[in-house]
C-alpha cells in the first residue's frame, strides 16, 4: 500500500480513486483528538530520534483545536526546541485578527508552551495572497519533506485553502487564493504538491456536516482533500458522525 519511492507514491495518491490511506472510524470527536495527539507525540519522538527535529504542518479550522489543547497541556513534550511548526493555510487578515489560523494556534497552543518564535514559521498573509504566498515558498522548500502534515476537511471537500473548482498551477508549492467560498475570500495555501511531500499524513474529519463530502471522497470523487498524498503513511481519523452509514462496515 505504501512505498518509499517518492515519485511512485505521489502519482499513486493522485491517480487512484481512493487515496492510499488508512481509514479509522472512532466513536466521537474526543477519540479522534486523543488519537491524533498520541500520533503526533509518537511521530515527533521518532523524527527527533532519527533526524534531530520534527517538522509539523498544522491545520486551521476548528477540528484540530482540541488536539492543540491536548498538546498545550501535555507533560510529554520536553523538547519544544526540536519542533519546527508550519501551517497549511492562512487567511488574509491583519496579524492580530482572531479569525486567522495562526491566532487560533497561538491562543490554544503556542502561548502556553516554551517554544521559541524562531521555530514557528507561519504565513505573512496580511501582505495579501500574492506576497504572502511568495514569501512562504522559501520556508516550505527548505522544510520538504515534512515529518507530519495535519489537515482538516471542509464540508465541500476542501482542505487547507484548496477549494473545489479552483484552478492552481500544480508546480507551485504555495498558492495565492482568491474568491474562497469560506470567508475570508483571500487566503494563502500550501499546494497539493507541498502538502503531499510528507512522511506522515493525518487528516481529521468530525461531525455530521462532513458526511456528504466523506461519501464523495470514499466513492472516489476527486476533491481537493482526496488529491493529497504521502511519501510514507497516511491516515484519516473520522468520527462516526462524519462516516456515511454504508461505509461504516467497510471501514474498521
Ligand atoms: C481554514 C482551513 C480549512 C479547514 C476546514 C475544516 O482556514 O478554514 O484551514 O481547510 O481546515 O475548512 O474546518 P473546520 O475544522 O472548522 O470544519
């Protein structure tokens, strides 16, 4: 199912109807958060052992908030200096705007743990989509492949700020996004290419609002989220509310 060959795996993820991911259905969103938290700790430990650092792309939206709270309260992380944090997308709003993904991550996690600001590489989206995207490319280029990419999924199957029907140049690592259907319309997003350059991929999907997109994804429809692949291992953690009934028995 998985391959260490970068090119093969990347092609597979994009050309298969179903992404080569493990699907795990859990009873509720708390279990999804706990499992994601434990996976992050495990990958952090292994990455630091193997390479001396842990590069993590954080997800925006509300789904990962509980995961970040668990990390903030954790007594199991003693090496924050080895963590290098990135973000999958950012909303083009003033730096202090609470609606920014970076503000949510600061409020719930970063303001509560001893991590140096030099280890936090977020997007200067206040400069607008084009400048914000341009400025982030060098950070992404230096970091690839990421040790772990964490993503959520929107009700229309978008992920990060990659929206259905939006055309982007697939060669880019970071896209300027205009006219996003989820406010605000202007955003900056890592591309499919950048998000797929990861050793581990973790996608969190919770709540009944995600059921219809899950159904399309599982039926093999091409959605932004279904285009994201992995060089190593990928998992989708979903709660029962998000899992279409007919797939409940198929996915263990
Ligand atoms: C954002 C995102 C976006 C988000 C999904 C899921 O800026 O909104 O990064 O891709 O992850 O829309 O959002 P929820 O977790 O709030 O459902």
